[in-house]
């Protein structure tokens, strides 16, 4: 009995010493070099590419790491895809302390999986985590994990043009108390879903209903962050727009009805310049109400590039500035509104056919290809870079 007690006391003292040592050193950072890999013993059957629906099929594995306020981030794992076990009082349920990202992996002509500008996603993930006061980490470590994850589940990337593997990094607060305060514990996980083209029947213009009675974001809010709370309030307006025959909403803000975003995508217009010197490519500024989309940034960079303009025989002038519904009405009446585009990770670039406003429609020019000359040029270039058929400023990052 004494021996058992002595051993128990010794173990307890050792435990206290270990905790004290951890506290002195501080919580451990997320460290991709500590990755543990457990491969599934029951691989799933692949779904034929033509049967894929966005976000309905998931690959064999997932990334997982947990944060403890004392010990810090656990050794990250790649393990078989499985449900999470969470306490009902977790802050992710009670106060929506949930942030996420969305990016895609593609297979290049050489068979190597690659990501499209993933460092932008990682910086945005870091900002979203900070905005919700969740435990921090280095996004570059997450990117290392994602690259290894993509290598392991590479068979889930359909080797068909227009297809990819959608990756959803997510961070949720897991503090088990219902008083409102920062969640000092969290879980990071990444899941993957093979996807086909956003428009499986070919490029199809979408219709938008401009709405001002509901707002997607507001100054000082979380419009510039990719957080769960931004998305649930969109569902009802989306349903109401669908009942009126529109595909998505065009979100307006302020008394002057400033144009912000389209559904869950960034929004561009292409307008003929009054001086005849080409076309203006206009999108709303990053004023805190606009999500800094990766596709948005890429379109702006390409459209402003002299090399791209020369290659595509286009004369473009890019602008990040405020514009309003009154501007859209005027440009349309003048015959200068030649394209409207919704851009994002899922659809890449989609054309807009009409915009409903105050009981009337602003009708955009129709193009046989489903996109106008600017939208098509941007889309084809982005897709070629994503799929590794072209190189552009290091945007394609190989998972090797």
C-alpha cells in the first residue's frame, strides 16, 4: 500500500512538474513537423465525376488538431474522416465562434496536385481567427499540413478539366461554458470534397435581385472575414429572391444603395469608357464590408497586367471604388454596361444576365459563350493557372 501511494505521489509530482514546465515555456504553437498520419483501412469508392455535387462527397481523411490553453496546439493528425465529439455547451454552438476557408486542389498536366494562391487563404484564415479571438497559429504551418493532406487524398482529385478537390479548413471554439468570453480552447480541422464544374451544363449567366432591406455586412462588422455568422443570415433572402425568379441577391448598402457583393461572391462590372479608351473593370473597395476574395484579387491583378491585356487584345482599366445602383441604371441606359461578373472559388467567374431593382430589370448583353470577352478571358486564364497548364507569378503551388 505504501509503495502504491509512493508511486502515486511520484506520478502526481511528475505531472505537476510537466505542467509547470509547459506553463513556463508557454502553449505550444501549431507545428506541422509533428504531424501524425493514420491511413484509413477502408477506402471509400470514388464517385464518378459526372455524379459529383458540390459539397456532398468527402474524401477518406481529414486534418485535426486541438488547442488547450495550457499545453497549446496538439500534434496535428491526418486521420480517417470521422465525426467530431463536442460538448453541447461549446462556444461554437452557443456563440458561433466558427471561421473557415475555401480553396481547391487541381491536378496538373504532369499529374502533380497543386493549389491556387493558397497563401492568400492562409492570411485570411489568420485574420478571421484573430477577429473572433480564437487561439492563433501560423497559417504557413496549416498550409504544410494541407499539402501533405492533398498528397494523401490525391486520388480524390478528378483528372477531368473543370474539376478539383475543394478544401475546407475550419476553426471552431470549444470552450465549455455559456458565459460570453473568448474561447481559450479550439479545434482546427480540414476536410476535402471532390467537385465538378459549378455549371455542369456549361457556362450559364445568373440573375440577381438587388436588395437593400437586408444587408450582408456593415462597417466595423465581420464582412471582411470568412466567419460562419456571415452566412446563415443569407439563407432567407436567398429563398425570397428564388421565389421571385432570381438566382442570387445583389447586396446593397447605405442610403445611396452602394453595390457590394453578389450572394456569397464578389461582384465586378465592365463598362465602356466615355473617352473610348477601352473598358473600365470596376469592383467595390475593401472597406471592411467586402470579403477579400482570392479570385477577386486575381482578376484585378490580371486585368491590370499589360502582359495579360496584350495577350488578350484588351484595353482595361481596373478600379476599386464605390459605385451605386444609380450608376448601374445610368450605364445600362447609356449602353455602356457590357458585362457584370460574380467571382469566387466555387464558380470562378460567372456572368450576370439581369439585375432586378424596384420592380424592373437591368438587362445585360447576352453572349453566346455564356461570358463576355473580359469575363471569358479572365476565366480561361485563371483556370489555366489553376490546372497547371500555364504559369503566372507563382500562383500555382505544387503539393510536393
